C-alpha cells in the first residue's frame, strides 16, 4: 500500500482545496480533516461548539482559535490519523493555530504544506457559482449541477448555496485570508516545508501536480533511509 502522509493544504476559499483534499485523501489513503465540514456538522447537530461557531461562520468570520484547536486535537488523537497521517483542509488558518498545531503534533510533524495558488478573480467567480450539499458537504456549481434537480448525487441531500457564499461574506473571507492565513505561507517556506502548486487548471491536472510535489518531496527521504 502507498505510504501515508501528513499534509496541510493552504489556499484561498474557492481555490479548490476541498476537491483536491478529497482526492489526496483517496490517493494516499489518509483521513481528510476539513475543519469547515467538522464545524458545519457541529452546527447541524446543535452541539455546544456548533452553537458558538454558527454566528462566526454565517458572518464569514473566523471561529476562535481555541475552539478549532480543541476540535483538531481530538481528531488527530484518533487511531486512523495516528497510523496513516492526514490531509488538513482549512486548518491552520492563523499563526496562533499553526503554533498550537506544532505543540499538539507528535514528531516527525508535517511532511509537506501545499499552497494552492489561484487568482482572486477566479475564486470570486467559482465561489458565487458554488452550490453545496447541506448534508454531506459535496460541492457542485451552477455550471456542473447534480444530475437531478439540486439533489446530491452522493447522498440525496438538498444542494444549496452556503450562507457564507454570498458576495459580501466571500469578500470578508478573502480579506481575512490575506490578513490571517497568507502569513502562514512565509512561515512554512522558512521551515522548508512549502510547495506551491498552481490551481488554475483542470481538476485532474491539479491533482497530478499535487501528487508530484508530494512524491518528489518524499523520494529523497525514502532513499536516504538505510
Ligand atoms: P471553510 O469550509 O473551510 O471555508 O470554512 C467555513 C467557515 O468555518 C469559515 O469561514 C470559518 O468561519 C470556519 N472555520 C473553518 N476552519 C476554521 C479555522 N481553522 N479557524 C477559524 N475558523 C474556521
């Protein structure tokens, strides 16, 4: 079996992180940990975390770091992530979250941070056309809808526009990305952990680029072993 991996994928909202993380998760047989999906599930279940997170999410604001770190810590503590690794999607999103992640991750830490690069004009177009399954989180778009009447092809749930995919909330989220998350690119570059991959191409092409970046990084390490 292909070896596991411990990956972070960074990129603006609408860069294709969700789609590519699902593909990386299948390719490397590792859990896909999407903090957005986890929070939306908590909102839906009406848990305490969900109630707290909802007002930030609907406004396109970031949920407090402590809530996120607790959520991710619990997930990273499970057997599947310990055995195979993970692909983190939407986390860390702030320098503080990255600091806390360093504290909770056991050695050897992260293998690679992938920075999915897409022009802002393209993500604005993608996000305003995006439609999402309210039940399983699968993404569609106005130009690639589900096959039957906005009913999810995967789980039969209702496919809708996310509360935070309105133009005002999208602008706020992109602005937050520049201020809070973009500094992480420099941080991981300094640590020698960053690979930048252009995301403005067909989905399969972008997946190939990501896999090449990951395998290219692992090759020298594997060869270095006795
Ligand atoms: P996403 O699906 O990744 O775009 O996340 C949707 C929303 O969940 C974000 O706009 C935030 O309100 C919240 N969220 C997800 N991940 C994080 C995070 N790492 N830190 C803070 N808030 C988050």
